[in-house]
C-alpha cells in the first residue's frame, strides 16, 4: 500500500484509535489490497463486493468480516476520501452468544494452579477489578492507592482514565508479591522491555487452565465477563458495573453483562401459579 498505508496510520492516530486497533485495521486493509494486487484507489464498489463475497465463500466468520468491513470502510471513507466506493457495504450481523462464565470456585482453582507469582498476581488483579488484559499489564506501581483503596487505570480504551476498587484481599496479596519480587522499574508486572505482554499472559492462562482441568475456555476476557456476572450476583446495578468496566455507553454494558444463572433460576414460571390466587391476576 506504500504511501496509502502511511497516510492510513496517520489518520488512525489523529482520530485517537488504540495502537492495537491501528494494527488490525492496517493488516486487514493490506489483505484486501493484496487480494487484487491493484492500488485501492483504482478499485470500485463492485470490486469491494467481489472481495466480501469471496470472504463468505472462504467461510470467514461474521466477526472477521466485521473487522474487514471496518478497515475497508475507513480506508475509503477517511484515507482515500472516496466514501461512494463503500456506500453499499453493510456491517455483517454478528451472532450474540453468551460467554462461558467461570464460577467463583473455578476462578480460585485457576489461581491456585498458577505457579508463577507474577502471572498469578496479574490475573488476580485483573479479575478483582474487572480490568482488560492490556490495562492489567500496564499498571504502574504508583497506580495502587492503598490509602483510598483504589486502583488508577490510565489511558484505557478511548483514552479515558478511571478508578476501580482495590479489594482488601488483593492488597494483601500484592504486598506479599512486592516483598517477594520488588519489581524493578515503573511497572507492577514488568516484561523484558516495559510492561508484560498481553500475549504472554494469554498464553500462560491458556496453559494453566488446561493443566487445572477446567473444561471451559478460559481467557482474560472471560475473566472480565466473570467479574461482571459475579458483580451482578452480589447486587451491583448495571450503572455501577459500567463505571468499573470503563464503558462509555451503558448499552455496551447491557450487551456485556447478561442475566446470571442464579437470577434465571430464581425467576418463577407462570405455569407454577395457574389455578391459584396469584394466577388469577394473569387474566
């Protein structure tokens, strides 16, 4: 893509897109251009249609096609100033599936199986405060405010800072971690050059989950889902969860959380009240 790629990166940066999003958009845009081996400004709407039909034929998932759609639309609408090329390109419908949620005992089982103290504390911190994996990895030592019992999350998604709760149990374990490791430098969970890589902890948690005998798929994002679900079961309302998770819109939180199993089980069925005084109110 040459100069077009450079300009696209500049456009993404100017609009405040996260580095990970920049990388994904450029990657998918390059794959789109490579499919035709023709500069993108020489392609038209019919070419875009051909490419996305090709993705369907190849069995690309709705989530993958959604990312291609976002990248190609950005390429034409913003960088190439040719919105007419993608005017008829719709976003695919991505099925909404309930995620696997870990029970409290499964979270404990996962933590108890982790042998690396640093990885264990990172995972514990992420679960305790509902952090994204990148947020947990980038935590600085000074972000732990034991006086106010808060964690300062810096430059989160959308460039927003926020505060989340610092659990007493987490603080106790973090102090033990600090005494045992004295992490050098700025970051609470350092890697080789800067903070620990999200990829590193994702791989570690995948291996640990398999070794722990957990039948469910376990990722850092599933731990975040589990945190939200457990908060609901503890009585937190959706607005509180929105603030802790750092969602800009409550609609995002509404999709992110779901009615918990205990809530569903506690709901009565109208069948149980048919023929009773309570059932008479049903009309």
